[in-house]
C-alpha cells in the first residue's frame, strides 16, 4: 500500500500537534489560578491537588484503554477531534464552577476528552509514516506538549491581565464573575475551532500491518495482555520509567506557578509570562532534538537508544529539577528551569518510539492506551496530590511548596533511573525479537 503524500501527512501531524497543544492548554491553565480558586472556593492545597490530579485522571485513565481498542477496529480521527471538543467545552464549564464538586466534575469531563489523544494520535502517526520517519514525527507530535504549556502560560498570563477589563466592559454579562472564571472562558474557546478544522480536513489513513493474526485476537483485552506478555520485563521498565517522568512533569505543571508566587512573591500575572518566555523556545527545541537524538542513536546501532534517552531526562529531573526548588532568587530558579525545559519532551518522544518499536502494529494503539492508563492512575494522580499533601502536612508554611516540589522531582527521577536500568537488557532482547515482524 502506498504511504500518504508527505505534505498531507505532515499537515495531519501538525493538526494532531494542535489538538495535543490545546488539550494541554485546557488541562494546565487551572494551575495558574490556584491562589484565587483556593481563596474563592475555600480549598486546601490537598483539595487543589485532587482537582489538578485525580479528578482529571479518573476518566482519562478509564477511557484510555477503550480508545486504544477502538483504534484496532475502527476509525480514530473522529475520536481525536471529538475528544478535543469535549475537553474544550469542559474547560468552558469549569468557569461556571462554584464549589469543589462542580470544579472536579468539569475536570473529569476534560480528562475524558484527553483520553483520546495519545492512543489514537500515536497510532495514526504510525499509519502516516514508514518506520524510518516515525521517530521524527513523534518528536514533532511531542511539540504539542511544549506548545500547549507555552500557550497556557502565555495566554493564561494575558487572560489574567485582561479578565478585569473584560468584566468591566461587559458588566451586565460578567459583572458577578470572578477573574479566574473569565480566564477559563477565554482559554477554552479556541480548541472548539481546532476540533472542527480536524473533523473537516483530515481523512483516516490506511491501516498497516496486514499480516496480523486473526482479528478474533484483538477482541479481548485479556488476550491483548497475553500477546505482549513475552516482553513483560521490557514493557514494565519502559512504562514505569516513563510514568516516573510523567509524575514529575505533572507535579511541575500543577505547582510551578504557585512555587514562584509563594517562594519569591512574584505577581500572579507575571509568573506565566516568564515561564512561557523560558519554556516555549526550550520546549520546542527539546521536541525537535529528541527525534534527532533518537535517529542518531539508531544509525549508530544503539538499539537501547530510547531507554537511554528516558534515563537522561530522569537524571535531569533528579539533579536540576530538585536544585531549582532551592535557589535563593527567582532568576537562578528560572536559569535551572531552562535546563529542565531543554529536555522536557525527550522521555515522552522516546517512550512512544520504544513502545512502538517492540509492539506489533495491530496492538500499538492498545499499548499506548495501557501506558496512558498507568500514567493516569499513578503519574497524573500522584504528581499533583503528592505536592499538595506534603505542603499541607509535612513542609507547612507559605514556602513549604519548594521542598514539596523538590521531593517529587528527586523521588521520581531516582525511581525512574533504577527501573529503566533494571529492564534495559530485556528491552534490547525485545528489539531483536521485533525484527522478525513484517513492516
């Protein structure tokens, strides 16, 4: 079967990038609003951690595996754009929240929409590009995270600045609204337009891997696990190492703006702009270089390239991620934030590459969905809640957020390095085994 035209394939990838970016934007913009939301709704750090983490993760994880299963039997593009539409509408709905429960419900709906992104998009990329071009395509797709984070910080900061003026200009409509509610309305709307553009202009690519076993094998999740059990150690190491990395990332996304506000007394509107100024160019550079590094390692015969890249980012979290929480000035903290941002998407790109490298085509969507399931139950939930719990009960006080965040970086980085090192040989064996498959 011929592959899609390169120009069209890359157009589709860039729309997937935008879908990922707006999903991330809707997901983390609430982390910029922790202080006013806490004050208005009377919440603790632990409750905010539950909203930022488990409330989002609940449906994100429960719907992840069914999304991957659907990819094996049906089309994925409608799932992707419908998921983005749901996430964006849920963000708009969060602007109407007046209590912990209603805000948590809005976050659950956003998680349900986000559950479609990784399983469907990564499997779609495998059908848009031949094997030799996928690492770079995954690297570009991973840019969506950096773009989304940058948009959340930049647009969030701008929206915080504009919220009071918007309310003043529309007193009859928004006179009784809080500024944080207006911010959520301003940032939730653009994703609706991107979802409609995807639905209109992108077609489903042809499925690859025609030499697959009988379709009956794919109808049972239990038989899916039996199919991949032979690579159990390798998959466990890759997934747990990547989950440790994602746990740290979610702790950072949820609490880094609050860290700068509480530790250094920075204004709420200034913090996201500085983080965007640092994070966007560094994050984009990270996404591009991740694919290049993986391709460079592959050309040199390093079959363990993806797991080495995951370990490198974990080492960065363990060292620079921990140290930046204890810097005496915000300038030094931002300087170390530059370092961590330069590696921000390496582990994500390497994880996609590793899982697809040792998983048959017919099972890739389910495999990434399983990874998303573990990410949600462990990384997304624990990352945000751990920092909130430590801040409320261990490192109490206005500046307790710093050692709380540092603990998450150190624990996640160290655990991830150890588990990846444990499974490295098994991963190499799985790569050798994968060469017997037909592409």
